């Protein structure tokens, strides 16, 4: 006989910077468009939330093609923050999203100067559907911005401080793995007022076409993502979670419910799904659906209880 206690569905909810998510699954920026594209496949309200496509002040065509290279257990992309610009996001993308998604959304923003980051955030601050800003100081695919801000503690802190001055919404700093001491960058962002940290963005990688004797992607190098980077991501999430007091959002090669649990045990409050969405548009939905069973198998009744469980006592 199944008792009411045993029959009770595991609690998958988590609190991210004061906003409750039904579950910790968040499709990562750059892999989920502005959301409504995936709403054609399934009800995206099943997700905790998602981080929309990296948005800059002005429209960007992105890097020259080819932009994608396949790798063992992953891929390299060099899209270069292609997006329609913040004005179009406000006037067209967000109204379309509001018709199909009824939860707070995470706004991923980037820029080529501190002023651009702040202006983009300021323009989006009055959008009621935006719950958090995810400040991308870690994109390896652009020149003169992105990762250049996230590899220096002072520069990273300056960007976060500028964004915090123009919004009352929670601000998460998205960090690069392409640094010597990721914990130091995280601490600098926290000191500047970041309400949370998300990591890792892609590793810097490349492929060569041995027949042509030339790099596969036109930009030579790009962001390496996929299952191959999962152990590196886990290590950095573990290090950062131990170094800061604000919530951590983990990402990097996550492709299963078990991966989500592993990330959370390393200290992540929520988990972003990236490259898996590009392989299978239903990837994030499958993880959401598989999460309760994966929890039950391990005797986990409340997901928030396992955050940081793997940390050394």
C-alpha cells in the first residue's frame, strides 16, 4: 500500500534571488531564442524560466560564416551575439513572448562598453516580464567586449556596478571559464552588488579543416560547449559557490536530470541547459519531466535541500 507521504510528488521548486521557480531548469541564452520559437514545440511554461538571446544596445549581424564546428561530445560556435538590438526586443520580441510565456524571464544583456551595458539594462528595466538581468561579461566570440570585461576583477565589477545603478531587478554576472581564478572574478562581482553568479560560459576552442588546412570557423576560434565541458563546469560551480554568498546558476554541458542534481550538489541553485537544446528542441522539457523520478530514486523529497550537498564540511 502506498502511503500519502510516499505518493507525494517531490518538491522541485527553488528560490532564485527572491523569485520562486517551479523547477531549476533554465534554457541558456543563445540556445532558446526569445522563447516563442520553442513554444511551437511545447508549453514552455513547464520550464523554471529561460534566459533569452544575448541582447545588445544596437542590432548585430554577428560574425562571418561559417560559425559552427562539430566536436567530439560538443560543438564550437562563433555566432557573435547576433541579435536585433534592444529597441526591437522591446517593441517586437517581448510582446510576442508575453503571449506564450507567463512567468518572469531572464534578460541576457551584453555590450562593448560599460555605458552600453548600463543603457541596455536601463531600457529593459521597465519591462514587467523581466525578472532578472544576466549580464554577459564572458562571451568569447566578440572583439572589444564580452569576455574582455569578465577576465579582469576591476572591469567585471565596474560593469556590474553600472547595471545595478539603473535597475532594481536582481542582477546575475555570467562568468567566463577562460580565466586563471574564476572565484576571484565572482567575488569582485559580488562586491560590486551582483545578486547572483551564473557560470560557465563556453570555453575557447577551435577546429581545423585538415583538407583545406584552415580553421573551420571564419572567426578562427569560438565557444566550445556540450557534454565534454561538464566536469570543468562542475569544478568551477563548486569553487564559486564556496567563494560567494549569493546564489549560483550552474551551466556547461548539462544534458540530463542527473546532471542537474550533480550541479546543484556542487552549489547551484538553478541550472541552465545550453547545447542540448540545439541537438534536441525538447531537451529541457525532457529534463523537467525526468527530474521528479531522478529525485525519488535518490530519496530527495525537496530539491532545495541538496544545494551544496557535495561541499566539504
